C-alpha cells in the first residue's frame, strides 16, 4: 500500500470529512478525494459510505482504520524515543491513575517534579478505566492492582489500606465511636457501591453498610469523601495515604480497615529508555520512599 494514501485515509477517517481532513493535511478537498478513490481502487473495496452529513467507514474501512491507528501510535512512540535521545527532560508525558490517587497524592507533589524539570508537560488523566498502555492511550500508569497487559515494565510502589477517618471538630461535637454499634449516632461517608473502585475498598464499604447506619453520604470518588470529612459531615472511608497531607485527621475504629491494596507503576517496554518516563518513575519512587519512611506499616 502507498504510505501517503494511508496517511490521507487515516486523516479522513479520523475527521469524518474530506474538507476537514484537507484542512489538516493542507490539501484541497478534490486532491484528498482523488487519493481516497485511488486507494479504494488499489484495494478493490469501498472504504467509506458517502452521506450528506459526512463519511462513515465501511466494515473494510474500519479494519483499515484500526491498522492505521496502530501505525500512528507506533510512530508517535518512535518519535518520543527519538526525542528522548537528548539529555534534557522535556516534552509531553501522559500519566494515568485513579481519581483518588491522582488528586489526593500525586497532584500535590508535582511541583517538586516541575521544579526539577520545568520544560516537562504532564497530561494527567484521572479515571477508573484502565487505559491501554501498549496502544499508547497513556505513557505511564499508576494503578491499584498489578497490570495484566503484556509488554509492560511494572514496579510495585507500596501497599495501601482503606480506613475510617474523621475531623477533630466532628468528633468533638458527635463523640468518638468505640465500636460499630456506636455508628447509629454517626454519619458514614464513602464511595457509592456502584462506583468503580478497588475490590478491597468496596468490600469494606459493604461490611460497614451491613450495620445499622441511619445516615450516609455516598460520593463517586475519594476526593469527594475527603471534602466531606474535612468539612465535618461525618466519618469517611479513605485511603491511608491521605494522612500524609492531612495529619490532623483522626483515625476511627483502628481495628476496622480493608485488606491491602497494591499500588503499581507501569509503562510500555518500548519506553524503557525514555528520559521523561525515567524522570517521572524516579520522582514517584523517591516520593513513595519518603512516604513509607514517615508512615511505616
């Protein structure tokens, strides 16, 4: 296949329009149309259904678009490796992690990384969905379980647990529970049972909810739970790493906690020599080491 025609096909499929693809490629609509027709003729297939509202890929077009998407991602990865042959750490780094870990632990520490590497551009993607690192949906991931994808370099950073915390002000007003029976006088703040979350955290919430708790506040991420706790709404289920930045929070019912949750850092094998990835990996490792030193298990 003609590489140039594939490049034009990918732009058209991505834009869904000859005109928009032409604008991206700095080609006229007629020139783009000629290249698409020539590609269809060379393959002896129809790649697009033509409609008044735009272009829609045929089944054969979908197959080819999947292939060109993979090619583009591989080329981007290669370009990143070429750029990383320089000594200086700069450019874009796409990092994915959970909303809780990203907002409560990682983001507050990034100023230290930027101070060391001011030309770094971090795209922090916070979601519970596991992004596909080999397909370059992200460069680096920090996840609350060991990645199952092949061709990934992974490093176990630490273990965390979900525990119960409250503000001193809340406890001063409502008292400190000494057993689960006392929770009938308190409000529980936790993630909603239907929210995507680590299994250990969901199990702890289910166990707590099995008791007679008259009032609850459920939120779809730990950042929301923390805000409720900080504003004296109730007793919250939170990951233990929040105590590093919020040391005034009081742990409630010390015997009540989740099973251990492993935290892993992972990135594709092809980015093994990336200076951006290396800088981020070393930074996170150093921060985790400092955290574990302050908070031994």
